[in-house]
């Protein structure tokens, strides 16, 4: 103990402590890993962070813990590089707040679609007898320009099916003029022509597509349009031939979950980038849980602490929502929402306000700032700043915007990862 006398002890700059109800974690930003410690250990570290010397911490905790256990714990963490000993107090650092800016915008250029996918989150359809409200070319250009003025340089044109708009080329060219560096269209691919694909290649536009199965029968059953798989695949092959950066999304549901692995491999063989299949989101027609992928959905649950976190994301997550902060979607009717899946979280309409007024307004900032400290149960969890959050999952399944994510099985009050039979 004498060797530790008159020494301060505290976490290095590349470490952080997050308290939970039962346990706390030390985050190591060099490796991105987390180390869980119990309440007593957390109390010791807190005293060090508050500027107490070793002997002062021993004296303060003397009624709670044995002197030897306190010293032993400090020595162990020093050896592991998780604590520093110093003859001087911890330097006061200053947190760099996350820059408040619009980083990414979706623009739904049409509510219509030539397919009738059973899980569509916008409930898009083609109904010639019903005139659905759609933003004009001038209104969309105004949104693009205002987004650029807010510093946004990433945009996705989506729908519905964006290629149903005859002026899509003009909108893409306008986004180019306004300085957007990433321009992407999300399309089902069935209406893409070779001239359009050549245009996308020339303009260096990215393309995202949905592929539901390597089997035409399954894919077409999901889109409810016979022959859609063949048309989509023909377009995909042309996109690849012309060198258009293309990614494919696989949406997991009951109808295709037995084929997910084979579909991923099929796309890999084609040389197409794809992420792990994402279960249907509980939005629009996706709210129908009859289509939920039972087996894959269970595998989608978070059942262990497999977290990797950077200092930048940690600082962002402490203040903002980990997913939709810096993002906005403009629907075909002009409504602004924080995410394409958050259909009920309307914060304004571009027909009545400028995009800047909406983005920097109280409603959007409240949603952008919906961090884990405000979420039920999560607010008491030691992992709250290191895990990702999807509010549409929670809201779509519970109707409560502040509900804990149904993906997570961790109970911060017991410190246990619980068994869960169903996602919902």
C-alpha cells in the first residue's frame, strides 16, 4: 500500500466508465472492447475519477470494503492498463460535441410502385383510380437545395419505385450540381432500361436493390408480380456490366428464411455487395407478424455482449440517438420523418416550412436526441452507449417510442442475458 500512497488513480484518456443498475463497464477505445465490473469496483473507479488519492479512497470506502481488496483491485487494473497512477490529478479534458448537421437524406419521389410486396413499409401501390399526393419536381429540387445548404452530401432517391418518375434523371443531375457526393437510388430493378443504366454509370450513381431469393418462385411470391425476379436479375447483370456500384438488400421473412444463406451466396458469386439479411420492419404492411421469420428472427436477437465501440460513436451515443441522428426522410407527400421506417414520427412538411426550419426545429431535435438515457430499461443498462438502437423496431411492435428494443434480451437489473422464445 505504501507504494500507492500520495498517488491519484484514474482512467486513461482512451478509457471510459459507464454505470448500470447492477454492473458497470470500462470501455477501452483502443480495442473497442468492454470490461464489466461490479458495483464495488465501479465505486472505487468513480472515486479515482473524482480526484481522490488511493489512501483517500481506502478511507472513504473503509466501512464498505476491506483495505486489501481496494488496493488489490487498483493494482490489478493498473497492471491491465485500465487505470493510471499519477502524482498529479487527472487532467480535465473537454468533450467534443457531435456536430449538429444533416448527414443523410432519403427523398421518396413517388408513393407508387409496380410491385405489391407483402412487407412494404410504405404500403406502396399503383392505383390508377386514386390520385396519391406527390411532390412536384420543383418541390423536390427545393428540398435537395436546402439539404445541400445544411451540409448534406449523401442522398437516396426512393419510393415507391423511383424509376416510375419520368424526371428522375433531372433530379439526379440537380443533386450532382448541388454537390452531393453520394447519390443512390433504391429500386426494384424491374423498370430499369439499358439507357437508364448507362446514365447511372456516367453520373456515378449508386444503386440499391432488393433480392428476396435466388429462386424466382419465392421472389415473385413476395412481390406478388410474376416475372419480377427475371426482370430484376436482368437489370442487376446490366448494372454490373456497366460498372454501376450496386448493393443488394435481402429482407428476411417467413416466405424466404429457408433460402437466406443460399441467396447470400448466390449474390456473393455474382460479385454483389450485400449485408446480412434484415428481418422485415414492423412498418406499413410489415406490421403483419404472420410474415415474421421465426427461426431467423430468433437468431437476430442480441443474446450476448458482442459490442465494439469507437470514441466518436460513444460520444455521439451519449447525447443523440445512435441510429437516426443526422438523418431525415422526406415522404412523397412532403412529410419529414427521422427515418423511412418511422412513418408516424412526423416533424414537419416541406410544403409549409423550409427543410432547415424542420431539421433544426424542436420536434426533430427531440427525436435526434432520443438517446438510451430516455429509453425504458435501457437507461439503467451499462451497455447503453455502446449498442445500436432502432426506435422503429420498438415502436412498431409496442406502440411505445420509449420501449426497450425487442431485439435485446439483457436484463440490467439482474446482469443476465435472458432466454427469449420469440422476437416479439
